[in-house]
């Protein structure tokens, strides 16, 4: 918000939340080229007896903080605030010292005390009595009932002054710190229950731990495990679908595996023509469809007599 230094200011009447009587931090972004001797950033105090409240201002180019408990001003070291550039300015009063910060770095300190609570009107860009008006731009004015640390102030300045470089976003990682598991090949890509399958890829982890391999949702029991290769047998009950490796709770990509029919037993291994034989096994399907059972082929020579 811009202020002209003569008639503009923001009045804060009845602001009971600002009646602070303990530790305090005041901060703001300022941009001013005024050569006025005294310009208030925030004012909420009675500057004559009985003293009360607190204030923050630019005085002859430097920063000053008023604490009613002392009845005098604490002043910063620098005098290069009113130079037409943006500056992040902060004062922290911890009950014994008022410490000033400019653009995230300390800028002097003076003895101070916690201010006495002031219940009168308050103002931004002026004192509470509307004197010593500020000329320039004020943004992000904040008042906290705590003594912020130097690390907190430095971090806030870096965040606000350059948000785009304050942090970076990397690729998603698992709880183990690596990327998601990825399957690149299955060998073979089809087989019956019990078939040994080599799963090749990356980011599987050096050992299995709590990681899993599933064939279309049915858990398999790996026989070997490394960061780039897993050997597992097709589990009983598996059906055609994706093989998936899960590491650290993160599931990787799915690669299709075809589970072939597998005969486990016959009700009879000998018999005559048209004898009924029951065939047991896996993955025959719920109905016949296009599936066929190949008949027994005799191995005796054609034309041979029995």
C-alpha cells in the first residue's frame, strides 16, 4: 500500500489483539526515498508520561523501536533504508534487547524492555496520534506476540524475497529414498503355476525386506532378489494379468503375464473309447469357450496288429 507522507495512513482503532505487553516482533517490507527525519511504520503508544505501548519507525534513514517500559528509542546500525529500494525490516524485543534485521541479516541491537500494554488507537504509516506520517510503500506488515529467532527471520526473508528459488521439487521417492520400482522385462512372459519367472528392472532394493511381487494380485514367493532382478515362481491361484513389484509401499508399473492351463491329475490314465476321464488342474477357464482337450495319440505304427 502506498502512502503520500502528508495525509495518508491506516488507522487501527480498537485493535485489542495488538495490546501487547510482553515479547514482540514487528516486521514489514518497505520502499521509501523520503528524506524526512521521522516516519512511522507502526505506532501504538503514548510517548509522554504515563508511557505505554510500542512503535517502529524510520528515523534519519535508520530504524528505531519505542518501548514504553524504557520510555526511549532503540536504534539500528544501518542508515540506508530510505534509498528507493525494497527492504525487509524487522525488530524483535525479547524483554531485554531490541534487535533489528535488514533483509534477513542482523542490523544492530540496543537495550530494551517489554512494552506496557497500550489500549488506545494504533496506526500504520503514522503514529497513533496521526503524526510522523510515512512516505512510500508498505507491504506485509506483521506484528507477533513472540520474539522471533534469527533463523526464523532469515528463512522468512529468503522465502518472500525469492519464492521461486527458495525450494525445489524433485521426483517422487519411496520411503527408502529411491525411485519407484520399474519392470522392464519378464522371462518367460507366460507359463503354468510353478514356472520360474525372472523379473528384470530397476529400483527393487538390494534385498526383499517387506517388498512384494504379485501375479494379477496373488502374492508370489521370490527365490532371489536384487536391485535389478527378481526370480519368483508363478503362485497357485494366479491368473493372467499384470506382474507388479511393490517396494516401500510404492507399487511399480505392471507387465502382463499369461498363466497357462496346467493339468495336475487324471481320474484314469487308461481306458477304452468313450470312457469318461476327469481332468483336474489350473486355469481351464469358467467355461469351455474355444478350449479343447487333445485326444491321446497312439504311438504304435500304423497298420500294426495287436
